[in-house]
C-alpha cells in the first residue's frame, strides 16, 4: 500500500529556513523519481522540485537557488531544504513521484507558513 508521510513544516519568519522530510513506501520510492509539490490557498498544486532516481535535480524558477531537494535511498526518504523563505512560499507541501496527478495517492502534506 502506498505511503507518503510529510513532516517538518511550521511557522517561520521571512528569511528563515525549514527542512521538510517525506517518508515514502518502497513501492513508490524505489521505482520513481520523487518531487515536492505545494498548494497555496486558492491556487493549484504546483511542482517545486524534482529528483530523479539517478539524483538529477530540477527546480521551479521561484525557488531556484533557495531550495534543495535530496533523497536517502536507504531510508526511503526525500528531503526539501528551504532557505531564504518568503511570504509567497506559504503553502501545504506534499511529496510524491514525479508526474503524479490528482488520481494518484497523496499524503496529508505539511503546512509551511512564512510570516513575521
């Protein structure tokens, strides 16, 4: 059974940092590149960062240079290090395989709020 458990969100001031974690079931993690997505209120879910099975990474322009995605293939965990956070980064963050859509299983997400 698919499992995606996101954690690490919270309230942070602008300019601060957070590190998100996502524990994924082996059925997803082993065979797919992974991605972080986010959904702000009244907005569509968007891709933030991706990492392939080979470790190649890609980022949305809005987070390039501030966010870093990584994966631990032993722990079946994907991370998102977020630095220099901005108000517009406020959203619920989700992880899933690259190319996931709303027909796929999704975890509960983790809330990130950037506010002074």
